[in-house]
């Protein structure tokens, strides 16, 4: 990892202090493919209160030159919004056994230097420190391969996530709505979950309707 980047963890009420900086960073990073998010800092600041309210939430923060250049969030799945919890309930999972890894954002010029690996390691360590949950899970937006905004150089992160020990779950997916760049209104997007065992507990079998 670059020596200019420092990784730390922010928990509890301290998360509130970094919300404005996190909100601005999220808006900037999520404009890129595959999210293409036409967002605003006020909405992001409101959304981030979910983490402020959760006693066991954490933000793994990357700082360089005294400013936040990347961040990765996590909290118990039971503290997440209904649309994120619902897919697990529908497939018979106990949400109280799942620690949810939210979004990771990092400025482009600092990617490929080990920060993403540190984000996953930090969140897993936090989940194990504050809970005995069996699984970690996150979800990722699904864009068609021929999406007109897909850059020619775009590389999906599937291989990176697989190396972190996560398995894609085609039976677990949710919908989230946001306004894409160039859109006049929000539209719903599909997201698929990836899951990892935190303690060796076997993953439930994949159940996909025929």
C-alpha cells in the first residue's frame, strides 16, 4: 500500500463528524460507471445517518494529506433498510447472522495500491470484534455488458471479490433507485449480493427458481 495513505476506523458518534466529507466523496466517486449516480451531498448525508444510529457500525477510512480519500462502511444487516434485508428473509436466511458491508469509495488515483484489500480486512475484523455473526455480505449493481456508458477499459471487480473469499449469490438480489447521469428521474436498478462465511459456517445452498 502507498505510504501516503493511512487506514483507520471510525465508530459510534465519531461517524457523525465525518459525514459531510464522506457525503462529498461518495457523490464524486459514484458518478463513474457502473453506478453513474447523479447524487447530491445532502441526500448522502441523510443516508449516512443509518451508520451513525447503528451502535455496531464502522467506517474504515483512508486518509492522505489529512483528508479522507476513501471509505468503506459496515453494520449489522438488521440495522439496514428494509429493501436490503428483505432478500435474505425471502430465502430463509436469518438476518441476525449477517454483517452487511455497505459501499466502498476511493479516489481513482489511489486504486490498485492495496487500499481495497485493507477495506475488506478492516470490515471483517470489525464484524468479528463486535459480533459472532456467521456471514458478511454486500451487493453490487448489475449493468448490461452493452451499456452505452460502459468504458472500454472497464474491469468488473468480480475477480477481486472472489479473491477476498466472497461468492456471488444469484438467488439474492434487491432493487435500489437513483437518478443516473443524464436521467430526469430516478429509476430502479438491480443489485446482486455476494456472501462470505466469517467463521467457517457453510453457506446455504443457492436456490434459484427454474
